[in-house]
């Protein structure tokens, strides 16, 4: 087969002509919103009497974790503080590997990977929802909310969430169509991208054990088992490398227990109780405001996972619920929405919840305003995603 025929076949594929076509509009729109927020932040933070932290505005799309991923991609873990071992390797190493294509500009490669990944994730989400429901409008709404939900700011920044989403959504597509080895490969990639990729082992277990007793082919049984253990292997391989090079198998997790990062692990009930107490505390401006926002995010997440549980197979509910519970065990609540709402079943739940035009319009306006406001806060150094 010639190169020309391959290009023609790919360009005429359903993924290009349908899925990407639906995803491109929301993808562009969200980047316009974030770009406007960055422009405003740089304007108001410049000058002697500037508002906010001009350093955050100067970093732009490499703000906070983005600059750390860039450092790993450029010089490697060995030349950086041990705290950075909490960042798993697939995203920064991909940036380093593709840097040659951008004339050595690794930072540009990282942005292309992150934002290209976000576009592909949107296209894959459309395909997945359409496959599960045969509802094109629902699938389109899912893509839009994936793009404009406030937490989706990290899909524009030089963060690893876009790559994780591609792996997670792709893995669900593979699991639901019983392509076990493809699911295993994507699970491996998810585990090597973020530690929460480990959570994909649960939906894989649910899908792999459906009608497992009726499977007599030993090769298929092995393939199903591989899809379950692959996310664990992806995480474990990095932990083994860290142990051999730096010492300490759980170092990548231990460094996150610092108070300025994830903090210590606590049970969800204690954490929610503390948030309720903080909401009615004396410090109205700071502590109670953060706590109230945290409680609102939790309430919305639980509502959405309830919707998912009634509309989609149990593997979707399990994946979303375990992400919510994990987010609630963190002492530091500042990134709850990032970790939870980039777990895509909740986005599908939001699409279900907004079936009527009035509700859809309300949530769309709130989401867009939230995306702009959160982006502005990040670029002014007032919030860490």
C-alpha cells in the first residue's frame, strides 16, 4: 500500500470526518476563553501597581506544574528536586522525544502534545458516547462540556491530563468492544502518565469478568487479565525505576504528602466534616470560601455519578466513584475538581443532566464563566490547579 493511499484512507476515516469534526469547535472555543484570561492577567499584573503575581502570568501555559514538566523533559529527574518524582514520566519523556520535530523546542512539543491530546480526547469521547447511547446530541454535549468545564483548564495548559484522558477514553472503547490487548496497552500508558491511571484497573476488572466463565479460549482469558493488570504495571514500572535510581519504592507517592501538595491522606467523612466546620468558621474570606467551594464540587460530583449509575454500565460508575472517593481523601482540597472532573464519566453525567435547553444553557454559561474565572485566578497566581 502506497503512502498516498494510506493518507487517503486515514483522511476519509470516520474518526477524521465525524469525530474530530465535532471536537474541533469546542476545542478552539475553550482555548479562546483561556487565551483571553491570560491576556487579561498579563494586562492587569503588569506595571508597578499590578494585580496578582506577574510571574504566573509570565509563565502562561507553563504555569505551576507545566514548568515542572518542562524541567523534567529538558534535564531529567536526576538534576531536579526529589519532589518532582511525583510527576510520572510518559508526558515529559514524550515531549523530549518529539522535541526534534520542533527544532529542539521541547516546550513547544509539550504544548502540542497536551493540546493535541485534548482534541483527540474530545473526538474519542464523542465516539464512545455515541457507541454506548446512539444519541448524537448527548455525545456532542459531552464533548462541549469536556472542553468548557472549569477544571478543563488543565487540558489547555502543559499538564498531563490530556494524555491520561486519551488513554482512559480509548481504554473504555477497547474494553467495551472486547479488544483486550489494545485496552492493556492504553492502561499501561495511563499508568505511566499519572498515578490515578491505576484507577482504570477497576473498570477493566468489571468488563473483563463479564461472562468470563463462558470464555474457554485461554488466549482471550490471558488478554482479559492483561487489560486488568496493565494500569498497575504502568504505575509499578515507574515506582521500580524510582526505587533503583533514587531509593524508596513509594517515593513518588510520599513526596505528595507534604502540606503544600496533596497533604496527608484522611478518610472522606472526616475531610467533609472539616470542610463543613470551615464553611461556618470565622475566616469568611479565605478558609470558609475554599471549604464551601469544595463542598459544592463534591455535591455536584455525587449528583453526576448518580446520573451515570442509572444510564451507563457499571464500569463507568465504578471509575467515576473511585475517583471521587480518592479526591475526598486528600487533606488539600484545592485540586479536587481537577482530579475528579477530568474523570470523563462525570462529564457524560453532566451531558445527561442538561438534556433540556434551559438547563443546558444555564450550565453552559456557568461553565464558560467558571473556565474564564478559574483561568484568570491561575494566571494571577491566586489558585493552583
